[in-house]
C-alpha cells in the first residue's frame, strides 16, 4: 500500500486511492526507497539480486509508517479522579473541567525536572512506535511560561531522530496562564516579543500554533502574532478558527467542531489541512468533528491521536482510525490516507514520509493482516508486526511464551 499519488494532500475521492500494488516489493538503500513495484520486476533488478537483507512480508499488508500530526509528548499526569467525576456527572456540572485539567497539567510540568519529563516522553514515543508511528509532532503548551515552554521543547529536541522523527511546534499561545488572568493580550504580546525570537534563535521549534476562540485569543491579536511568527521564519498552524487559518495561509487548522458550509468551502479552496483528533471527543464525550462534511466539500483532512496524558491518553493511531471510521463515518481508505500522506503534509514533512515512493525515507510497517480494512475494523487490537524506520527495524512483535505440554 504505497499511497503514491499527486504531490499535494489528498482530497475527496483521491483519499480513497491507496496506491495498492498486489504482490509488491521495495528496494531500499541507505535508509531510502530506491524502487517500488511488482515483486517480479524488483527481484530482477541487479541491485536487488545483490541485496544484503530481504524482509519477508508474504501475506501481510505493507504500508507507510503512521504520521501523528498533533500530539503533546510532554504533559501533566492523568486527571483520573476528575475524569471519573465527569463521566458520572450531569452535563451542567461539567463547566470548567477543561480549564481545571489544563491548569493542573501546567502546574505539574512546571514543577517536574526536565530529566523526568524526558523519561516520560520516551515512554510515549516508544508506545507510539509499537503502534506503527514513525513520525510524530511534539507540541509545547503545558508550560505557558519561559522555563516550562523552553524545557518542553528541549525535551522534544532530544527525542528527535531515532527511533522516530519528532517535529516540534511552539504552542505557548495555547491558553492564558493563571498569572495573566484577565490580561490575555498582554500575555500574547510577551510571547510575541520575548518567546518567539528566543525559540527561533535557539532552533527549538520550526512551527508555531495559536488557539483562537472562546477559551483563548481573539482573531485580530492572533493574526498579529502569526504575522510576527511568519516574519521570523516559522511555519504555523491555527487551532479553533478555520477562517483565520485560511486568511493567514496556515499549514493546518485543528479544533474544528461545527464548521459552516462557508468555512468548509474556504478550506477546500485553500492549502490548509484540517487536522481531526477523534480520540479527544471520544475521551471527553464532546461533539464529534464533521469529517464527512469536510471530505465531501473537498477539504484535505488529516487525523491524529491528539495525545495528551491529561485530556486524551491514547497513543495508538490504529485505535483512532477505528473511531474515525465508526464515529466520524470515514471509510477505511480515507482514514488511512489521513494518518499517513495527509498527516505528513500537515507537518510539512511530505517530501520524506507519508507514502512509499522513490527518494522517500524507508519508514513503513508490516501488519498481521492481509487486508488493510482490518486495521480499523479490529478496534483495540495491535496488528503491527514490525515498525521500520529508514530501513531499520525499530519494533518487532514479541513472542508469547506458551507453556510446554
């Protein structure tokens, strides 16, 4: 399953074209794909006959490694008591749950040493790899002060490379911290004048995100913030406002719950990718993202775990794809496209990952399945047999020790 196709993100019917090669093969050299095609053709190449290693995959789906385009590798501890209270409470008693959880996560990250945060984040990445992810975003947003945000981004930088690529996003403009309560524009101005230049100068992140809406920042201050980020050379994303994302030509927009047809039309005519996190709505019981509407309008859609130990603990993109199919009514092919090639575009990484094509990194997974539809169908199961990063096996399914008769 190559996901080969046009150079841009997939839209509409193109999301259902997975570029499948029955009885296919790849040739890999120095961690890069040098040829893809039928097994018969590849095996007849001189380079293939001289290969040092053969990865046998008969009977298995071989597909690109997953790209998780929205995740917090560093966050606070899970809010188990509040979660239990929320699922037992009437909806009218849930006011402020998100704010309390975020505040608790911020307090925890600020108080936790960088070494411990790194240890926890390594565990997160390892679990993602076991579920087939080979490239992941790491966004800040649980520091919301200079020390916490810089600490978070430095931890993410130390994780980049092997066994997964980590793309860093500065999300200090996620929310207004308690110490700036009632002074949101002052906080945003501080981020703009103090934090953006420091993050850029130190090479801690290539992207910036900002929340726009009821819980965060108004459109006009947010637009000024993104203009400053652009001037400094950042790529950027927007959360919560499709209109602002399109106007500023943001790479992606997340936090879409109820777009108007007007918003969907504008997104469809833009280069901005709609990033959906179905696991977040599943965990919180909140409104589901309108994936079907977006896809039918021709919007480029990506799907991510939205991992966040405080609010959305899933580490498994296959589990999220199950939710995307059953709850958001995406087809299996659309869901897979959204978590591979479109997610790679959402991270600005499509030149090297997201599909199995000449010149791209040999990032791929082998499934314990002969039909790709089993991936979302077998919800809660881990069908990953092997995860391979740049041609090197970074995860292999373990063997169960059955008792001897």
